[in-house]
C-alpha cells in the first residue's frame, strides 16, 4: 500500500573553488548561485541535469609575492595571458567569479506526478574564504514537485521485496558530479550529499543511499581557442598593415608608415597622468550602469562551436539572460558607505522587501554584512 | 621616348608589353614588376638590403634587376624606379621549414649589420592603449564599448607582462625589411623565392614576431617548434633575441589596431565593429597560443642548457 504526498528531494553540496593565479580575493562583494538546469523526460526516468552556476564579484587582492612568483615560474607561466572570453574583471576593476558545478540527478518517472511542478531551488548557501584564492561554498538544494512513496509497515515485506526496494533506492537518485576539467589549478570536489529527506528511512541506513558519483569531461568551458583550424590559417594574413600590397605584385610609392603606434606615442600630448581605472571606467563617457551590465552578463552556451557564427564573441560577451527557469538565491556583501537604500535601489527592490527577506528590524546595515537578495521564481522546468 | 620604350632600352628587352600600364610588363624574360620610389634614401637602403641578403645565398629573392649598364635603379621623367621578377606561386612551408628558416635567420644576421637608418623600435605604452579607447566616439554601441573595455584590462596586463621581459639595447636590435606574412614566400623552379616588402625598415622584431605568429597559426604548435629549431640551428639568434620576439608577441598590437579601426568605422556602424572585434578575437587567440608555444620552446632550450 502506498501513501502519496508532494515531496522534496533535498541535498547539500560543499565545494571548494580555486580561482586562477592572479585572481586572489581581497573581499567578496556579491555571490549568486543559480541553477541552469534542464529537465529531460525519458520513458522510465526523468533527468535533472545542468549546472549550478556560482557567480559573483570580488575585489581582487594585491598580488602577494608577485616577484617571487615570477622568479619561480617558468617563462611560459610568466607570459601566458587570458583569452578574451576568460577576462573576468568588471569595468570597475572588480573580479568576476563564474564557476559551474555540474549536477545530474536521475529520478524514476513514477516518482513524479507532474513535470511542470518540478523546480530546482537553492534553499540556502554560504561561503567561506579559507585562503586568498579559494572560496568554500556550502549550499542546500531542493528538487520539488515529486511524489513521495512510503511503504506500509513491513508486515508483508518479503526478503525479495526488500531487495527490490533497495535496488530501486540505489537507482532512485543518481547524482553525477562532472569533474571540472578547466585549469589544473582550479579544483573542486564533491563532499556532501544527503539523500532526499522524504526518503531518509526513519530507522537506519541513511548512509547507504549513496549517490553514484562519476566523472566525465565537462564541455562547459571548452576553450574556443582550440577551434582554429590549422589549414585555414595558412592563408590568413594577420599582422602589419594588411592593406598594403607586396612590392612585386604592383608598384607602390615608398612612403608607407608602418609604425603608426610609434608615432602615436612620440606625439604624446602633455596631459596629466590619469589613473588607469578612473579613465577606463568613466561612467559619464559610456553612460552605462556597470552593476546592471554585470548582472546581465552571461556565459556562452555550452559547446557552441566557434565558427558557427561570425559574431560569436559579441554574443558571448553581450548575452542577456534568456528566461530564468529556476529560482535563484543571491547574496550581497555590504560595502563601506552602502546603506540599505542603495542596495535596494541597486537591485530595484523596496527597502521593506529587503528587510523582510533578511529579518531586519531596522533600516541599518553594516559593512561586511550579508544580505540575501530576493529574486523572482519564474517558470518551472521544461521537458 | 615613351616609358615602355625607355624601360625596354634600359634593361635590354627586345619584347615588352604592358600588362598593367606603368606597373607590370611582359618581356621575353618573363613578367617584370615596376617599383617606383618617392624616397631615394629608402630605395638605396633596400638595394643594399637585398644585395646583402642575396650575397648570403639563402634563397632567391626579388632583388633589383640590373639595367644593361649594370645599374640597380633607373631614373626617368617620373623619378626613380626599380624592376623585379614576378613570381605568383606560393611556397609550401610544410616539410621545407629549413629553407624558410634559413631566410629568417639570414635576414636577422644581415639586419644586425645594417646600420645607419633612422628606424626606431615601435613602442607601445599603456597610454597608447587608453588613448585608443578614449578616442572612440561617446555614442559607440554599448556592447562594443563593453567588450573593448573588458579587453582593455587584459591588454594592459599583456603589456605589463611584455615589460617584465628583459629588453635589448636599441643599438643591438637588427634593422630589417619588415616581414609581412607567409605569402612573402613564393616558389619558382621548386625553390623558395622571397619577396621583400620594400617598406620602411623596421628596428627590432615586431614583424618577425607577427610572422612567427602567423606561422604558428598555420602550422600548429608542432610545426612551429620544427621551424624554431631550424632557425635556432643557424645560431644567429640568441635567447635575448628570442625574448625580444616574445615581448613583441605579447604587446597587444591587435587591440590598438582594432580600436583604431572601430573609431574610423564610426559609431553608426556597429555591425562593422562586431566584425572587427571578431577579427581581433581570432588574432588575440593566435597571439595567445603562439606566446605559449614559443615560451615553452624557450623554456625547453633553457632546460637543455641546464642539463
């Protein structure tokens, strides 16, 4: 005899994210954990698959021991630089964090009554900074909209039935954590997993319901740089002034100016030295609200082939959110000089809403305080 | 006497017809290209340069064809001109790296002895980068501006990395005819025929770095290493030269060039700007993989020496 009730599959994750060299953190300004997950329905099971994407902003720390690092590093380590789509420094000089945690959960079809009610929610998350280049993240996740099945007391339970149940339990939740295959110095590991609350047997063996954990190469951050075909490049002129013609092909007059930048630099006007960032991020010049721009920034779609679209980069860097399918949790770390009003304005919220979400009794926040930013919960998953 | 008749007489051709009037003519000794020189000093430098390279017997080059009187240039009513063979078949570098490497090493060797020009090493500063962005119209497409500003940060970082590498003294840098691309290599009778550009001589390795970058993009990392090993085998270039090449490859020339082009395209043409950004992206990636492969190769050389 089965007892049905709406239920939630909850589990926790605990991960450590190491940023690349040169991305040390002085302080974290905001963090957001957002599920980017698709739900696929097969005949016998439903797969909840995708990434939990950690994004945020931090104030980069000073390069501690940069000289020493340089001294110890090989030449190739010293001079390597980032691809344009790897650049994660915002226009205000803040570092940007983006790290996907792959999630893959398989649920028997029979445990889901209505696919439209399946949501993946981040119920809470917190972080710690054990070292300058590391963020330790802990999050509680919930998959809602499932049907709980609880067997009646074991009076009719045969040995066979129990075996079957155990087998079913084992295949019930398969959590596949895809190992991050990004840079060698970026690691994270799967540490914690809790079986669904409703399925935790009241008696024992909670630990026995272990998820199957396996690694597979993540295509997520496949570098587009690898896409250059060797053949095509034999014909690609790429440096110097390409418009100039070769001498033997046509007669040209001899007064080209190949060193335009040399001249530019020698014609420098006497201007007061400007602070790089001050100039670089002149808001009045560019008329952009940087905060907004940052929030709208989104990574390229997975496995987008490089040559598919000539405007790839533009799309990658300019992409806006296209439909939020899952609820997300966002937090903000109050910076010096910020008030609850400024934060509420930034996120286009009412102060009262922000206070309610954070259980605040007064309209006062302090530097370093963490505020949870309420976000909309939109549509459910599509199959 | 017309220009053509003058040319035929001066160079001793019995047959000669314009293919492109004033530029290219067909003679009984093949197709010849006319190069006019507004700057006599530049012409003299190139005569000297090509003769010096030619004397090393590295490969065939587009040297100045001598007149019937043995002169390398001809003065007519329009000024000075020189005449050159035209070769259009492109050289295939694959498995013939040594031929091209001999030219590159030989050009550097000649360049180290070529003195007496006003050529200066091209210089890029952070201010140049910032100015290039500053010059963009204020109504530039916000997406374009956003990408440019994000890239500026990394361009500055690239420049910073370049500046940490040891620089050679100005007087020790070679002065060479700038490399313009793989297409400079042509093939005639199964041999490499090198077409020098005839541009203003360049001090340093900027264009050589660009050439190697292009080579790397075409031949891949493996091909590049073979090519570098071949160049190195001539023992013309030392580690300090290689570090100079690396410096030049690190300097984000493509960023500033793109910003300039976007400025010229104007704010009302964002589509053009997007395409320019795409081009920059490709070149940036080419620089990135070249810098990595080249620096690893230098690391490898250091290890060999240490062992």
